C-alpha cells in the first residue's frame, strides 16, 4: 500500500512537470530612419526692458541737442557783409569845338541845333482842287506855301489829273486804294509817290511838295505844272 501511494504521487508529479513548449519568436521591430532637419535660424533674444528704455532715452536726447543747436543758430544775428564800393569816375565828355562867332558878337560854346519845322502838306480846297502849279510858281526858298492864295498860271502850262482815294486797308502793311489800284508806301501812281498811309488819308509827294489826299467818294483834281 505504501508503494502504491508512492507510485500515484510520482505519476501525478510527472503529469505536472511536463516539458514546456518553446514560445514563438516575435517579429523584429522596424527601426526609424532619422530625417536630417535644417538647422533652425537663431532666434534673437528679446532685449531686456531696461535696454530698450535706455536706447529710447539716447534717441530723444540726440533730437533735443539737435533742436537746441538749430535754435541757437537761428537766434544768432548775422553780421552784415561789408561791401566796399569803388566810385567809378565818368569818362570826360568830348566837348564840341566852339564855333567862331563874327566880330563884335560873343562866342557861343554849345550852339543849340534848330530843328526844322514840320512840313505842312497841301490839302484840297472847298472845290476839291489842289493847285500845285500856282504854288510852285509863287513859292520862294524858305517860304511856307499857302495853297489858298489866288495866283494866275497860264492854262497851257498846267495839266490836270484826277485822283480818288477809295479806301484804306489795314494790316501788317497798310495799303490804300488809289485810282482803283492797291498801292502801299514807296509806290508811284500818276507821278505821285506814296509816302505814308494814315487811317483816313494818304500822303503823296510830287515835285518836292507834300499833298494830303483824304478818303472820299469825290475825286480830287490836281493842277500840276508841266
């Protein structure tokens, strides 16, 4: 009985200490490949509050100094520039030589030139006639011609022409319509040379005499010497 119990115990012990089963191998874990990262830019460390306050104070002080310097410069009076003026002596004027005076009369140092009197043109009379023949015969050197004086001239020594001034044309060069022709200063019509064209008349010259012919619907009769 004793051996039976031992056999049963050994059998039970053998059943409990069975050969253990080997565990299955685990799959290998994947190894992560490291990714190269770009180096991060260095972050500027913020300035301390005291450093900022000191910089602002220096900037304000520099502005105040510049303002004080500018105010002092404006307040300083500018000394006037002393200019030395050198008087310019006028050039001596050339005096004209004195004109010798006749005996018994004092000499005149600077004789005043006498300007000739303006020439008076001959104008038509009440009948519209300018008798230039009579004025030429009766005229004397230095004498003013009177066109209204009554003079007698032989009929065979006079020729008559008719001149009519129809109008004046203004512009850069003023022209006159004389006997149906458009003429200007310097041109000649019927032996009359146009000297000047006014706004209401034309001045012509014949044989040294100046004639004034007004603009009119009635022609002017000129009695000219042969």
